[in-house]
């Protein structure tokens, strides 16, 4: 007699959920950012149901807020900001993605994604540029001090390897997925869903 292969029992709330990106930034002066896309990956051998919840649903439109993901596939979830007003600048909202088995109601896993509305992309870029300049000056000062004999201790911080791995993982997640025929990126740079899942997993552990 052939014994039926039993799937291990999944504990409620413990299933890792892979979503990219984990932060959405909308700019009031750039309409192209008023529409954002979340990609939900399913690396498992079974299909998943998903549902998208929001702390302020009146501010957003979520296209296909509930649905299913086939095994080892991914789906795109479109989120539109529909209440772009100055009173919402800097306010952080949260989306929660809950996943479950198709035959079950209990949530096997959940992941939160934060969303923020900022007034201007140009202002944000200016602030980031100023921040990079300050960091550069700080690093220059640190290296100058580190070569002095009396300064033998080195302050702790993220290693170059950690930063390099983070940049590589972010770049991998931004590359097109295999099967995306409309992309202008060469085919050899298209990554599979599993490769992107590995990148997302590593990125989550580096900066959690």
C-alpha cells in the first residue's frame, strides 16, 4: 500500500512572508509615484491566499486586495494614493499582508509594509545629498583620526561586506523577473522568483 505523503502542519502566524519593497514612498509633486506596486512571492510547494489590510483604507485604493498565489510564483499588488494633501505629509501608514492556505482560514503569516507621503521628491533628494555629504565628511575625519598613534580603537558599524551585500540584493530585486517580455533589460539579467526570494531573505536579515 502506498502511504499518502502528509504535509507538515503549519503553525499559525509563523510562516515567513516575502514582499518587496517593504516601504512605499509617495511624493505629492510627482504623480508617477502615486501608484506603487508590491510584489508578493510564494516560494512554497502549496498555493497561498492573501489579503491586504491598511490602517487608513480611506487614503488608498488597493487593486486586488485579496487573491491567491500559485506555488513558486509571485503576484503584483497595485496600491494608489488617492488623498494627496499637505495634512498627510510625513504621516506613516501601514499595510499588512496576511497569507493562509487556500483550504484554511487561519493566517499562517503576515508582513507589514509602511507607506509615507512626502511633499517633494526634489526636497527629499536634496536632504539625501546633504546626508551623504555629512557621512562623507564623517568618514574622512574618522580615517584621519584612525592613523594617529593615540587612536587605536575603531568604532563599530556596518562592515563593507554588509553594505556590499545589501546593494547587490537590492539590485537583484529591482531586476526583471524571468518571463517579463516587455523589459528592455538583457535576458541574461532576468532573475527567477527563487533567486529574488533568496535576495529578499538575505536583505531582510542584514538590516532587520
